C-alpha cells in the first residue's frame, strides 16, 4: 500500500501563489506515476497535472498550463504543485494521486489511479 498526504492549501487572493506538497510513504517503489486532481463543489474530479516516472514526462490540463508546475523530490518521496496567477476558478479541493501501471504517458483519468490523498482545500478570493 501507498499512503499520500497533501499539505499547503489555504486562502489566497487572486493573482497570488501557493505550493502544494504530497508526501508518499509505504510501497513507494511500486509507484509508476503521480498526478494532481481537483474537485470544485458540484463538479467532477478533474485532472490538473501529472508525470510519468518511466520517462519523466509531464502533462498539464489546458486550464493550468503556463501557471502551474509539477515537480518532485525523489529523496523525500514528495511531489509538489506550484500554482501561480491563481484565479477564482482554481478554487477546489486538490488531491494527490498515484498509480502502479507502468506507462510512458501521463494518465489523466481518476479511475486510472490506485492511491489517493485526503485532499487539501485551495480557496482563491477575487
């Protein structure tokens, strides 16, 4: 099993920045890729950003491209999501997720992920 714990959420003004962290523990060697998702009230969980451990490739949702950056610290088993130029539409609960499937592409569907964190709230005030 893999455990994921997110942190770093909070309240920020429009135009501001936040950095989310996701610490992985347990059988981390089984992780092939990780991603960030978000879910706003009344909406389905949506892909934000992710990477494939196999080749290091990253992929972003169009809505965050150029504003968000996913990165990782392998020594700390931690993945980050740097979020800049935040706007009200970014308000959501953000989830970290990991999958075991070995692939050269970044997976974007929630059902493709095996492990999930508890989520961290990000609220952007306009």
